[in-house]
C-alpha cells in the first residue's frame, strides 16, 4: 500500500494521561478489539473470564464517573503517527464526499492514540480493549502497540491490514453520523436481541466491515494506492477474527448465541460487498435476510 500518497489528517491526538475506572459501556470493540482481547486471554489465563464476558457482551458496565483523558497533538515525526494520519485523512476525504452526495455534512472524528489505558466519555478502557469507537465523544481510540500484536500473532503485518482496522472503527463513526447507532439502541429497547448470530451487535459490526470496504473502494479511486495483495491481506485479517474462529481457538467450541461480531466468513463477505460495490446502500445488514 502506497500510504504516503494520502493527505495527513489534523485530527490525530495523543492522550497525555489516562482515565480511571474500568467501565466499557457504549464502546464498540470492532475488528481490533476482538483480536487484542483474545490475545490477552490466551497469554493470561486468569483474565479469560473477564475477556470472554467482554466478547460475549456481558462483561463490563458503564462508568459514569470517568473523565476523558487530556489530549495533545500527536507527534508528527513518528512514522506510525504519520501512517495513522494518512489513513484517517483518506477516510475524511472519502466520507466527506460521500455525505455531500447524500446532501449531508460529515463531521470528522478525532483519533486518540493512547498507551495502556485511557479515559473516554464511554468509560475507562485499557489496551486489552484494542482499537474502539466511543459514540459519546465521537472519537476513535487506538493503542499503537496493537499493530505489533497484529503482525506477530496474527501474521497480518501489511499496511493495508492496519488501515483496515482504522477504517472499521471510522465505519462506526459513519454509523453514528447516519443515526444507525441510535436506531440500534431503539431496536434493543424494543426487545431485539443484541447478542447471537442474528443479533444487533453482529449486524452493526458487519456493517462497519462493509463500510470499511466502501472506503477502500473510494480511496483507491482517489489515490490509486493499493498494490497487489493488499485486499487479500485485509480479508486475511477479517477471516482470523470472526466469532467462530476465536471461540474455537480459545474454547474449543463455537457458541453462536454469544456472537457479537459475526463469523469469519461473514466478515470477509461484508468487507468484499463494500469494496466491490463502493455503495453504502449495499451494506444494509439490518435488513439482510442472510448475513
């Protein structure tokens, strides 16, 4: 991936402190969070109860007393910061243009880099949560150490695999901007299940995968920056973090009733749907009869 061709975003910040508490209410783990959570569970068996509760949607509670961390402009001389800034800049350009075509205005999210733990409007979070989006403060949070884990433990060390992680979390921001997250909460309040193979959480996450695919399509049209093997690297990353694959590796069994993100095949399918169509209308997972 020729990521240097992109425009750098001014919306990358770095947390100068960390917030207290352990609440994760409202945080959407997305692609990266699932990977890093399962890594922690494998390395430290004593955490498995907490981690698997988190992955199944019943771990952690919202914390109302947390104060978002103080942030400052990220170090633009750091190569990883440069990379994230380029990818975020591309998402800004793609989604601003897309929203304009719909007669809407896209508001850029902030992306906050942190180390260890961070306070957010959704509660406190540690690096174990991995990259995530908090709708409470419209920010994407990323611990850059996650990229190393992505490479060493899941053999996804390509630039585009890392870009896919960022694009997925920005996809949650797009959902927030379009009111999809509000609709999800309304459906949940009416009794629609959040967990399970057809649950609202799975549908939300698969749509974020699809939106990441739409971004990949549009960014390629704008920049011509993808190289042979890039799409395959993203699909490989997606295939390794499906609920079924992670549960089989960690538990030895698959429990569809506890799914929160979708199977490996589903994650690959919906990213490909977004990439091949370049159209958010093709990403309507909430009305899809078959995920």
